[in-house]
C-alpha cells in the first residue's frame, strides 16, 4: 500500500481480508497467524475494532466515509439493539443492521 | 468577552482571525472585482450540528429571507450584513452537508452553488466570492473532511472554528496559528451562540475576498495522479477551474453516478470507470482513495494543531443518553415528551386561537357595520375576512409546533427520537424521522406536512406528506363531538373506566392512525417504491437550544405559511363564497332570517351541487342536506358543523356541544321517506367519512407547496385528495351498507 498512509495502516496486513472475504465472515476460526475479523454487527457492546472493509451500497459507503467511518478507522461499540450505536472519531453514530452486517472489522483487545 | 485560550494573537486581544501568508508560487492577491458596489457573495457551509444556523443568525440578524431553491424543495436561507466601509455582504446558508458528494437533494444544492453550476437551466447559480466553513472544534477530525474538499474549490476559504468553548470544556485545545498554516486558510475561533468572534469573522470575510484562493494541501500517489488526469482534462474542458476539476475527479471515484451538474460533461462516466480500472491495476482501491488521502492528511493536521486532555469520565451527553436511550425508560420518556407536545399544541394554542377568532369576528362585524349591505359587504366579510381568518386561526398551532420541533431539534433529542422510532417506522417502509410529522398531524396536518421537511429522502418525505392528513386533526374534533353527542349513548364500558362515547372518539383516532401506517406502506410499495434506506444517523451532543435561533426559525415558518398558504386560501374562499351566494334567491322578507338563509343556500350553486350529489351520497345513507354540508366543508371540514347549523335553522350552532342542534339531528326526518334522517349507523358512517376525507384547503395548499410546487405539487395534492376521498366514500359505504345487512340500520 501507499507509504503515505502509514499512519492509518493497522499493524498487521489487513489486505488479506480483501482477498479472502470467506475468512472474514468466519470469526471463530482462531488462526493465530491471520488477523481475526468479523462483521461489525457481530460485535457486542463495549467492543473496540478497526474497520477492515466496507461492503454496502455506493451511496451509503460514500455517506459513511464522510461521517468518518472508513477503512482503518477505529470504532467503539456503545450499544447494540435494533441498530448499533457506536463512536467513530468522536462522533456518535446510529447504524442499522443492513449497514453493520456489511462492514468487516478486526476486533482490538480491550 | 473572553474566549478560551486558543493561542491566537497576543494575550487579551480577544478573538482574532489569522490569515495565511501567501505561499511561494501562489497566485498574486486577486484584484478587487470590477464592480466594487456589488455585494460580496458568501456561502456558509458546514456539517449538520456545528452551529452553522446560529452563526448565520449571528452574522445577519433579522435581515433574512427564507425561500426555496428553484425547482427543488430545499429551503434557501439568505441574509446580509454591511461591512465597516458600507459594502454589503450577502450570505447564503447552505444546507448542512457531511461532504460534497450529493447523497441528498440538500447536498446536491450545496454542491451546485459552490461550483457555480446548476443541475438544470432553471437553477442559475452564482458562485460565491468567499466560502465560510463552519467547523465544530470538538469534532475537527470529521469536520475537516468537508473543509479539505472546500479548500480545493478555487475560492478563498474562511474557517469558523465554532463551539470552541465546548471543545475547551471537553479538554480539546486547538493551536490556531498552526491550523492556519496547515490549512492555508483564514481561521476564526467563534462561539456563535454568544456572538463571540462574529465581528472578527465579518472582517475576515472582507479580507479573504482579496486573498488568493486556497489550494489542495496534500499530494496524491503518482499512480493516482496519472489515472485521474483524463477525468480532470474532461472537466477543465467542460469549464471547471483546474483546482475544482482535481477535486471533482477525486470525488467522483466514490460516487456511483455523476450528479446532475455533471450531465453536460461528455463521456464522464466512462472516463471515471477507466480511471477506476487503472487505479486497481496500480494496487489502489478507487472507492476508498479519497477517504484515505483526506483522513491521512487530516490525521497529520490534527497531530500538529490539536492537543487533547484525557476526558474525565463519561461526558454529559453519554450520561443523558444512558437514560434517554434506555431500553425501558427511553420509550417511556419519548411517549411522555410526545404527549406533552401533542397536549401543548392541542390546548396551549387554544387561548390564542380563540383570541384570533374573536379578533377576526370583531373585524368582520366592524367592516360589516362600515360597509353598506350588499354583495360587496358579503364578499369582504363572509368571503375574505372569514376565509383568511380560518387560516390565521391555525397560526398559534403552527408556531407552537415549530417551537417544540425547534427545541427538540436544537437540543439533539430529535435524532434520538428518530432512533427510538426507527424499528416501528421501518416496518411500514419509512424512516424513523417520519414519526414526528405524523404525530403533529393530530393537531393539524398543515404544520405536520411542513415538519416532513426533516425527512431527507425524497420518496420517504412524499409518502409521509401523503399520509399525515389521515391523522385525526383538531378540526375533526367538533364533528366527532357533535355526532357522538347526538347518537352515541354515554354507556359505561370497561367497568366504568370509560364511556362508550369516549371509546368511539378514541376509535376514530385509532382508525386514522392505523390507516395512515397502512397507506404509507402501500405508497412505499407502489408509487413511491424505493429501498428502505438503512439507518445512518448522527446523534449530536446535547446542547441548550438558543432562544434567538428558535425565535428566528418560528417567525420564519410563520411568515412562510401566511404568505404561501394565505394566497391560495384567499382565492378559494372567494370562490366558495360565490358558490354559496349566487344565484341570488329573492326570499320572502317576512320569513325569519334562518329560513331565508336555508332557502338561499338550497338555491345557490352550492345547494345545487348538494342536490346533484344526492344520488352519490344516498348509498351512504345521507340526504341532500348532509350532501350540502359535505360540499360546503370541502374547503374546511369544521364548516360541516356550522353549515348543519345554517341548514337546520339553528341559530348559533357554533361549538360542538350545541344542544339545540343535537336535538334537531335526533328528530330530523328524511324529506323523501319520512323516516328518521339520522341513525347511529349514519352517524358512525359520517364520522368514518370525516376520518378519511381530506376536506381542508389549507392542507391542499401546503401539500402543493411541500410536494415540490407547480405541476408536480398539484399532481401529488390531487392524488392525496382523490385517494382520501375514495377511502372516505368506500369506508362510509361499507359501514352503512354493512351495518344495514347486519340489521343495525
């Protein structure tokens, strides 16, 4: 990737998730060498995670990026119910399941 | 006046605007515009919830105009102020946007104005001379995304670093000189709510107009530059400034379809697709490239300019949310608040409405005394004053509703309400935000339809507008009260907790509400079919609403309502008056006044319409008199009661509880059959008719306007009127005929 963006690059190479989305969906396979990823929708309240990939409609993705939710951003899950409440770059967002199910994240140790 | 330390200027110097030193190689300061007397055009841009409207109010005071951008239902707020040298500055408050990519009609308008390119010929837009970006100092990381786009438009930019006091309280310190250097734009710290920094901002705007435009502050990877070059060329060829072309080329990578202002750029979609392919070949992800480069740059800027103390515990907003969004208490608080709003609109407006009604009546009486008896007097008093008065009466409800909505919106609660209601509204295919307009409809459909503006998606907003009038409004109350009082016995039900009368009343409200949800679902699956947009909602930090903001927004709405709806109402009132007055019937002058009125009405065009309608209303169990009352109440349903009063010759039938009229209705016999004209079945059918029928010209007028105006607006208003009339007729038919089959008639 671009050296220009080194600040935003997670410590482990997350481009793996882009080429192997099947693995991304499987959060239980605890392969110690590959980064564990899961859908944002699968995260519980209190979880912290880094966005790895966003698969949603173009207009939604465009809107989310402007709101600060994009690949490499850190999110804190505040609450989950019919929608998810989360903190991104200091902003509190409410996202529907249709959105959170399409976002792949890499959970961070809390 | 003291601002928190922002390391701007010497200590004690107050708010300071710092401008960048022109960097090497920059274009020379611009010569003043040839026409120095022309007002300076300023566009105010910013994310929602940054205090942008407050800053706009602080800059321009009451010198504001509220209108619509031509051809769209996006509100246009324009104001002006004068500089020290007497020069006028006109300020356009653009709709709040998170980015320059047009995800909503609001954002499309903002983009068109900033680029000076209308989406179609009707929208000629003048490019601003200076852009003022309102950035929330607390959420600078997200706010700088839009700012970084604006810096590339080729227009001088002033950044208003707003809510700097709240940022300081949250432990955030911004090094303003560093920020000026990083952005290459003037930065003015402001606290718009208290007017701090506003003078400095005015001076900064004047000075910025003479500075060179801002420029992109980061470089793209070489592969991206190469891939985007053909797109940029095409845009420059189509008349874009080179800097704006670079912005647009990068922005278009993440946009599914080029927006309407790009329609005349030949082959653009194909060029963008080719750029995407070539980026992918170079190992870059085109859809995330813009976000990557901008946030990377923003990260660097924040590292230089912002220091953050670790927050001490949970913020006040989080503590409020813990209660307000609580699984149990959240809905309870929501219902209680909505009940308060509903009750407030319903009852607190009453004294004011009575006062207006009284004033209109005494004005009518005064004019009637001053004018000689005759058609002119009748036209002015019964047509113009009574007709326009019937609209003025709604004003307190509208003002109160928008006051409540303003408080809910400015405080940050509205987003929480939308979040709480989203689950229910989603099931009928609407967004959570549609709930507030529907609730407002209980008071009056007019402010309810106006409140639908908070729904961003066009189809969802239209679906909301279409069903708001199904919510039983306060004008139906006199009709329900009259008919229930006359025909429903006050028998106790539920062990005496309620009466049958109360239950019937509740049933009418329930019927309207359930139907509104069902019809919304139907519209969303047919005429207004569209995907249920997934919820993406920012929950802004809670704030105290500003009284000044509320006052300005409430008076603005009130003026808008009076000006637009008032003109249509005036015209329709005169038409209705003419229908009821002509042709003249020479009645026997010895007859009592009430009888003469009845005869005049029966022989007028309106009376003839009633007779002509009789075959149509017979299947519902109505005679021509009810037909006339219905015809007369097409303009305003509450007229039904007063028309019944006129027809049955009951003087002073105003007020639902009029005992004389209820008595008269109970004993009235059908002129043709000799049977009792009304039965409880007819009364229930009639109430159901009024639950559904859209008999309110204020609502029609406001739907025309809010659904887009012109032919589009009239089409939707026509659809609304027709479907509600069909529903009313069908339901009343089913109730009456079904009841007779069951032997209830």
